[in-house]
């Protein structure tokens, strides 16, 4: 009995130290110095280790046996959110190559070979179906052959993936498979209705990967009526949120990505729908002040909203100062608020041009309010003497200023056109865009 116990204890350290490796090779380039390994989780990516990329482009990560299984990411250059790729790790050695022409190739890894092979196979069948429809064919026999191949491909890969992590992704990726011939329009409509049928947003394997995010983005941006594009986006977002169900962490991540994408593109109706319908409540519940403020500031500065009110010190001909609220100004049909800075090179080019243009416009048609997001008040006071046609406001604190915040200013110069009721009607990109817009407006 004693000999058996000694044998067991003697072998334990060997099993505890058992390790797996991730070996890879990049193109032989001086740009790649280190590879960084991350474990992908629902909300973020956890740093695991880094490895030096050798002169021949090879690198190796060594993982102990206790390393959790799941989706992992390798980043190989800056910025890391652009130069990276994901793969599956399920207690096996992995060997891969990656280059810009051929992408990711797995030399060793049953999980990843299976998942990659599935994607390529489904894509090939999808291409055949697309070609069938693009040729305008309606031969039911040919159609049924393609659909049968699609069904067989899905079934065979599901069987091959039994007991593997890849099965989670393969079953969730199951495409729409019609039971009889349908035309292209009907196929698209039925595929859209079927899209989320096989995706389980509660599956932890899918949650700790990019799959759910990419699948949702694919749905929202691909099933769109180009004649009613914003309405389509909103309908698709609502459908996706309903499919996500009671999975708050996943829901927040996906909605944040969508919100920032639409807000970055200045698609305000969609971004504000995401905010007011979902994200504001989520931000409140999570005490996420940064997100909450981002949502509010973007909404406040959207076209159709009344511009944020602020004080303006106005001097008469005798130098007497009067403080007025921006909302109470009543001297022009239009108001242009321009945010600038005394140290901004683009501003120093555009502000003089704007001032010269304003001289040519009837004062009853336009009044410019120039708000300097700045630190140096003395420099500002000297510079504004060159621009007597403007009302001037010193935005102390530069990027930490309530006026700039409430107009969601991220760069200078930034332009906001307001009507006589102080409602935001246009946000020109630069001076030339403003000039073109306002000149056309005057002609009309």
C-alpha cells in the first residue's frame, strides 16, 4: 500500500506541470517584435502572456494545463485592436501561420482546423446558391441539389464536432435551409426570420468570444432595406435585443459597440434610439457615469434638439458689458456656434476666413458665437480683437468645459448651425462646408 501511495504522489508534479504550446509564424518583417496572448471574455480580454517574435517570424507561448479553455486572441502589432486574430484553445497543442495574403492557417489543432474548414465549406455552398440566384435561374432540381449539399455539410460537420468546443460555434452558425424552392427575395426574408433561431446568447462558450457580437452586427447591417435604411437599422436592433434576452453583460457590450459605431458615423436617429431605448437605463443601473454622459452629450448635440444654453458677455459701443443667455438672443435668423482654440492650427486658418465671410452677410441673417476651448485667457483676449463681428466666449478648461461637453465637441474647429429658436439644424464639417451650406440657404 505504501509503495502505491509513493507512486501516486511522485507522479502528481508531472501532471500538474503538463503544458501545451501555441506556436506560430508571421511574415519575416521588422514590424513584428512581440506577440501578445489574451483570453477573450464577455466584456474584455485578459492578458495571458507575451512572446518575442524571432527573426524568422516564429514565436511560442507555453501554457500550463490549468489554463482555461475558450477563445483566445493574439495581437502582433499596434494598434492591437486592428492587428489581431482569434482562435479556439481546448487543451491541445496549436501550430499556426499567419500572413496578410492567406490569413490564418492551422498546421496543428483539431478544433481550429474543424471550425475553419466548416466556415470555408459553408461559404462555398453559399457562393453556389448566390450564383444560382444571380443567373436568374429557377430550376427546382438544381436548387434542391445545392440545398441538399448545404444540409449535408451542416450535418456532417456537426457530427465531426461532437465533444469538441467547435460544436458550439457550428450549431450556432447553422444557415437557413429551405424545404422547397423559393425565389431570392423570399429566401432573404425567410433567412432573416430564421437568423437567431440557432444562436443561444446564454451559451458561455459563445459569450466568451467575438461570435455573438459579429453575428449580431452581420444581422443588423446585412438585412437592410436601402430605401428605409435608418428604419431598417432600428427594427433590426430591436429584433436583435429581443433575441439576446436576459443576458445583461452580452447585451451591454453589443449595444455599446453598435452605439459608438452609429454615433461615429453621425447616424444620429439610430444612435439616439439605442441610447434612449436601451443604453441610458443600462448605464444608470451599472452606475456607468462615463457611458451615461457620452449618451446624453451626443443626444443634446443632435440635429433637431435645442442647443445647450450658456452665458454670453456682450459689450456695447461704450464698452459696457451685458450678460445674455444664448437662448434669449433675438437679433438674427440663424446662429453659428464655432468651437475653436488659440493653439489649433486648423482654427487659426478657418476663423479668419469665417470672419471675412461674415462681413459679407446681412447681420440679421447670421450671428456667430465663437467659443474658445482654451487655457490661456490672456492670449485669447488679444486674439479676439481681430474678430469684432463675433460674440466671444472663453471656454475655460479646454476639453473639460460644460459648453463643449454639452455640444459633444471632440475636436476643434467644430461648427453648429442653429435657427432663430436655437434648434440645431446643421453640423458642417469645416468652414467650406458651412459656407456652401449657408450660401445655398440664403439663395433659397
